[in-house]
C-alpha cells in the first residue's frame, strides 16, 4: 500500500505547480536544461483511471528503471479499473501505485530536490500537486573492510557511499526501537542530505539541538564529504586537537550511539562523524574491547608508550645533548660525541631535517600508486638514511631516533589524533631546543592547559576525568567488561551539564 503524505503546504516564496500539465513540463524543461541535458527523461502517459493526461519525469542513472516500468507504468495501466470507495482523483492514483514511498509535492523546488535525489515525479493534468515516487538506485561499491581502521578482531565491514546501506549497517548492530534517524539538508545548491542517528532515550537533547543549530549555520554551495562537514561544525577551527571523531566502522558507530553520542552521516560519503569526541574517544580503538582484559590493556599500554615516544624523544635528545650532557652516562655520551665528530651541523638541524624528510617520504608513499607505495617508502627511507650517514650529514643515532618516532606514530590508529601528535612533536622539539628540559616541562604545562580548555559540543576534552564525574572505568586503561556498568559520557552529559548551556 502506498505511503501517503497529506502535508502539501508550500513554503513562502516557492513557485507552486499549476493545473496546466504543459506549463509545468515546460518549466521543468527550463530548470533541467532539456533537451541539452540528456539524462532528464520525460515519459508522457494517459491515466485511464482518472481520464487524464500525465507525465512521468526522472533522471536517468540514479533511478531503477525496472521499478519504473513494472511498479509505476504497468501499475497505472493494469489498474485502469481500480476502485476505492469514496476516493478519487490523485488520491486514487496514489493508491494504485505498487510503491511504498509515495508522497505529494506542490512546489517546483521540492520537485527539483526529489528528482535529484533519485525519485520519479508524476504530473497529472488538472491537478496542482505532483506525486513523488521512490525509485532511487545509486551505483555503489560492495561492502568492504575499512582501509584506514584495520582491526584483527571484530566485524571487518566498513561504510560505503550509499546512504541506505550505511543506515542498515548501523541498524544491524543496534536493533532498538529507540534508535532515531533525522534528516537535514545542507548546502545552498546541492542540498546534500545529512542524517543524525542517536538513541532517543539516552542522548542529551541539548547535544542534538546544538548539532542541528550548527548544521543550520553551515553556509556553502556544496557539501561533499563528512570531512568537510566536520570542519564546518567543530568547536575550534584552528585547533591542533581534533574535537570530532571520524570513523569508517559501523560497529564503532553503533557502540557510541549506545553510549549517548550522535552519529552524523553525509550522503555519498563512506564514513561518519561521531559527536562529542573527547580524548578517550579518539584514543580508544574497537580492538581494546574485543580483546580480553589483559590483551586489551597491553595494547593500550603500547599505544601510550608510542604517544610519549612520538612527542618527546626528539625533544629529549636535543635537550640532553645541548643543555644537560651531565645526565647522560659517560659511555653513551662518548659514543654520541664520536658519532657526531664529523657532522658539521648542530643537533637541531639533524633532528628537524630528518623528521621533515621522514614526513615527506610518508606523504609520498600515500600519494603514489598503491602497488609501489610500500616499496618506495621502505627503499627511500633506507637509501636516504644510509646515504646521509655515509656523507656525514647526520649521525646514526639521529636516524634511530627518527625511525623510532616514525614507527611509533603508526600505533595511533585515529588519523586526526595521529596528525595532531605529529604536529605537536615539533612544538616540543622547539621547547627542548630553546630551554632544554625546562622548556619541555613548560611546553607540557602549556599544552595540557590548552587541551583541558577545549570543548567538543559543550563537553570538556578530557571529561569525565577532568572535570571528574562518575563514569565507566574505561579511560586510560579498562576494567573487565563485566564491571563496566556505566556509560562513559552519558552520565556526564545528563547530570553534570544539564543546567549549563552548551557553548557554541
């Protein structure tokens, strides 16, 4: 049975449909540049059921033409004797269609939007309303594993560019009647469809309203991917610290919905955004929970050590050799001095130069063809390092430090947090270069003060540790899944901030 929509109110300022079929068709031809635009299809019909001429309009390539032939055209022709007590006219035509999603529209802007979304529109002579029929069929790739979030345990399927498939992947993991999906249009010209998904019984209403308000303030002609949308709605445009989570894993998105977060999906994008995103959300990975308690905490310990290696190893080496050589064991100090005997450049030049060279190789290995990327990266790094040492441009110890720093960066799976740490290490390197260990200590205090002041959709970046609130024991290290009786952020949002307005 057709799904009816009786709300046909036309917004102020929009051109309404007339009762003259020819006039309506001519206007739509001008809108879609017909016949120059060959994708715009017009099929003229005669509906015996209402004794009226009609026209079926759609855009080829984004519709299912088999559905149009079988469930629209054939249904109209074969149901010429269709009868319904007390129902006639356009309502009778809607009932005769063998399509689930059928609604009425009465403005040309609405017709344009629905046609571009893959719907077909049926115009009938003598009626100032049109029938919008769901015939969407976008081409998309099959469900594959995520390329940026590799895991060894848990589901391996990732999001694709098709809206409906992404929604089904989340709902497959989260079978709950309280799961709500809201649709919002973003962008002046393309009117990209954005979806909000959340648990209605768990999410804080202030959070949902805050996200809707930010989406409503987005001013752009086009909205292409989740990455661009995230930059429009995040709290701090120029912050080195990310405040929104980007993921390609449906199971991860479903788990955060269960924790009181909001998932944001963008049409034609193989990823979603999760808000709010604290440090713990960015730092954790799905495997931390999929593994047993001891293995999950060991993985986190390795990740913590990797973060400290990334941030402080180059800075500590510069500070120790330039300002605090007395803290280095004598044998090691002599070895460092011997390795640098023929190097004409200061330590800072060595470290910063090699760090930048490693970043160049990393970026180049990503941009070149996949089949050559790994080879170029490994060979380039080996040849560059060996040649630089043999030429006495850098010391072997600097190569070890830079290599250790680079390898440690791959332990942080979240790309935004990884990039934040990679950039921040240059800040700490500068602090160590200026004032040694004192400079590094001052840099840590400044960086922590800055990070603590940051909010993600009204939630402090280090919540619920600071400010402290009772929450799940799954922060730096996690407890057994049997002992995690509270959700990480739900308590914080509902209780701690219920009387405080969200900062924009």
